[in-house]
C-alpha cells in the first residue's frame, strides 16, 4: 500500500477513534436564550449610558449659558464708573464667585458621569454573573427532546 505523505496515519480509522469520545449534549435553546438575555442587558446598559450622556450634555449647556451671563455681568460691572480700588475688589469677588460656580459644576458633572457609569456597568455585571450560572445548564439533557415515533411494520 502506497503511503500518502500528506496523511501521516494511513492505517488509523479516525471515525472509530472519534466515536469512542462521548460528547455531552448541548442544550441549544438554553444557549440561545442566554445570548438573548446578554443582548438585552447590553441594550439596556447602552440605553442607560445614552440617557446619562444626554443629561450631562444638557447640564453642560446650562453651565455655558450661566457662564455667558456671568461674563456679561462682569463686563457691565467693569464699565461702571468707580474708583480703581472698587473695581478691583468687585472684580475679585466676581471672579471668586465664577470660579466657585465652575468648580461646583465640575463636581456635579463628575457625579453625573460616575452615576451613569455605575448604572450601566451594574446591568452588565449582573448579567455576567447570571450568564456564568447559566453555563452550568448548557450541558446534559436538552430542555426538550423530540418524541420518538414507532414505525409501523
């Protein structure tokens, strides 16, 4: 018998070897249901993140509007007649107020972003834990097996 150099095991029947391995039954319906839950969880987490980003953008718009109003007020106050000392004191007080407002707004945005991230990741974290528990049920008996029918002789 001529040997094929691309097939190094000419006398071994792999179908017999492979038939000796017992593969566990896979519950395809359970796997598909689990993946659907994964998709639903990611969709929910994405929706929460999107809503959070919208809230942050809205808050940033409010901050910009307030900043423009504050800057307009500072400009009007600087044009008002008065002594150099009064103008310097008023300017320093106004700058301090604007700075404190900007700092508070930054903390507010940070808090909003943190809460959004926590909500989104909480959904994903919960689903990962559930999914890992579901893996145990993938193998073994399938949820439903087709009924065997008796053939008529």
